[in-house]
C-alpha cells in the first residue's frame, strides 16, 4: 500500500512553508511531522543529509531542499506550476534563489543585534525589492497563474506582514507592484493554510527568545501590544 508522503518540518520554517504551499496547491494528502530543530532527533539526522528541514519522506526515499521537493511534486502532479518555456522556467528558478537570499536577510533583520546590523540587512532587502518591482507581472510573479516561484516567495511576505505590524519597515510603500503581489499571495488559501493558526504568536515569541537585542526590541516588544 502506498503511504502518504511525510513532510519533516519545523513549524516556523519558511522553507518548509514553501513545500506545504505546493502540497496544498496540488491537493496532495500528506503527513506533517514537526521536530525541534534545537534538539533534532537521531532518526532525523540519520535521514537528512544536510540536517535541515524540509525533508519529504516517501517510503524509503528521502528528498530534501525545498526547491527540489517542489519541482518533484510539480512533475508528478500535473498540471505544471512552472512556465513551459525552458528559459522562462530557469529564470523562475533563479528568482526562487533570490527569495532564499531575502529570507536569509529577513531572518538576520528580525534578530539584528544592533542598529548597524539592522540597517545592513534592511538595505539588502530594499535592493532586492527594487529589482523585483521591475519584473513582477502581477497579480502573481508570472501573471494570472500562481506558480512555484510564488510559493518560493510567499513565506517571505507572511513574515513581513507580521514584522511590519510590529514595526513599520517602509518596504511596500515605494514598491506598489510588490505590495499588490504580496497582498495576492497572502490572500491565497494555500498560503493562509500553510501556517498554523498560532503562527503570529509563535513567530513573535521566537524573535523574543532568539533576538539579539535591537530586532527583538523593535518587533517582539512592540508585538506584545498586538497579540
Ligand atoms: N536551502 C534549504 C534551506 C532549509 C533550511 O535552512 N532550513 C532550516 C530551518 S528554516 C534548518 O533546517 N536549519 C537547521 C540547521 O541549519 O541546522 C531549503 O530550501 O530547503
């Protein structure tokens, strides 16, 4: 008997969220196993070559790296969520890499130890947003259809929405196309359902616990008034 694929996850991980969005978009039934990344269980370290989530386990086969997991899911569950033209598809993949970089900058921004650190990461996010503003077709990255590249970026906006609520970052005012794209992604049922109902509280709590000072003060302390 074919078992449901198991997605090994950490509840706040943006890379896991990408794969959850894709599974939901494809209507694939799956089992989600959340692990504590601070104390990863031995069975996880045994199957995960990089020690990172997400990992998609299908019987004895193990797949890792969110972009690879998503492309595999896309291949076996048509219709495709990628452009049919190879160059366009490759460009989308390249932009999914930009999304990963931005997710990294966002992480460092929210946990920034001081103002200099904060400004550094804020600057790299603004640079990324400027470039994106010039290439988004709208309402989604490639136009009318929600595709894998949208799933790659959506977790960034789930988190920016919460960060902006706690402390305005001025990222969207100067980028109207990006703001509209973010709104379209955040309204997408798969994106809404890709995080737990307690995500906002859990996210702010994480910043409070792990923040290096400045980020924790800006986001988590102010968030106390919101949640
Ligand atoms: N490039 C990977 C990144 C995955 C990643 O960094 N996951 C983090 C959690 S959000 C992780 O597992 N970190 C554990 C570690 O680095 O030890 C992907 O796209 O799947």
